[in-house]
C-alpha cells in the first residue's frame, strides 16, 4: 500500500471495528476538498498563476473535486436519517487535475496557459492512482440525492472568495 493509502486504510479499519448502532460512521473520501479559507487545489492554482501565465498540471489522474460545504450538508442529511455504515461522499462528476485547473482559470477569468503533463513528469513523492472516482450511490440513496456536480461546487467556491 502506498503512502497516500495508509491513512484511508487505518480509518476504514477503525470504523469497521465499531458496532452498528454505536455511532454514525461516514467515510469521507473527499479528495481535492475545497474549503473557503484554507489552502487547497483551487486557491493554490490561482496563487501560482499570479506570477506566471503558464501552469503545468497532471492530466492522467481522474478524481472528483469536492466542496467541504457540500460534504458537510450531505453528512448533516445522513445523520438525520439514523442510517449507519460506510459511505463514499464526493461531489458528482469527475475530472482530471488539468481539466480542473482549466475550469478554475476560466471561472476566474484568468488567461492562463494550462500545460498538460503526465504523473511521471510531475514526479510526485508518493504514487497516485490514475482513477480514484468514488461510487457515491449508496449515500445518494440514503439522503435522497447525490451531492451537486463539482463544476457547480467550484463556481460557488470561487464566487465566495474575497477579491
């Protein structure tokens, strides 16, 4: 198991030891989370391009950016159901880092050249999965709807940022 998978595995193992009914256990595998005042992929991309109009970003990893606001709303709805178990919770849809960066700059009205690169070219210290889109249908069936699409979540996040 890779460096990035260890915390998830430890969490899954800890949760699996909890007896059903003891507590609500929701698995929050929300990658690329966007929180309003925190450093995240969106704010890092915008900050990186204040000095350069070129941005090199990985285009061979597929995932789902997820808003912490949407994740919080989903967890509140889940708690209200009294349902127990493990749940994947991410915004809907999927993208690559490169597509995500392009959408960030488009919405921010920044003319930035986004240069697609491979994971190998990026040279990350820990291996990353090429495909980590999660099936959130179990959560959607329990709370009555899927989380909003990541495009919508990103637009709301960027609109909430101070200028």
